C-alpha cells in the first residue's frame, strides 16, 4: 500500500496542472473550467456559441453558431500562447447530422493545413438549446 502511495505522489509531482479561464471566452455554465493545461497539453472544454461581449447565445444560423464557438476556442488558445496550429484533436457535437456540411466548412476555415484528428457526432440535445458544441485538445 505504501508503495502505491509513493507512485501516486510521484505522478502528481510530475504533473504540472494549470487552470485556464480567460475573460475573452464565455464563463463556464457548470462545474468545470474553460480549459486545463497539463504539462504541454491543453484540454479545452466544449464551447457553445455564446458571445462573450453580450453573454447571449448566437442562434438562427449554423454558420454563425460555428464561427462563435470557434472564436471562443481561439480566445482560450490565445490565452495560453497557442493557436489552431497547435490543435491535435477535436470533437464536434451537433444537434442534427444534417448540419455537418455547413459546420465542416466553417470549422475547416480556421485551419491552414495539417488538420487535427476529429470526430463529429449528433446528440439528442446540447446546452442552452444550441446546435453545435466543439471541444479541442492542443499541444505545444
């Protein structure tokens, strides 16, 4: 038992965990943070299309919703000195798979090359009734 405790302590000592919260992206709407930086890996929580300036949800056009979600992610990346070139993994949640092509077009415009790994899934519902939520993992 003591050996396991020593191993756990060593793992925690080696892990450099930093909570990331920037006023340039929407505040979390639950018990989570905008992102967590662990060593050189940034784990960005799902971002929905909330305009940080108005605190209003952007709705009515999936292209505008996707742009707003991506801008929120960009603000978090910028807060850590990263950009979309650092993204290695993305998850996109959609309210309906019929939105895939429009979301894909906007999403792709934020990357110049070497796209990250990704999955896109349709779900029954998303927070605040939005149509898209995007999370990412980035690395230095």
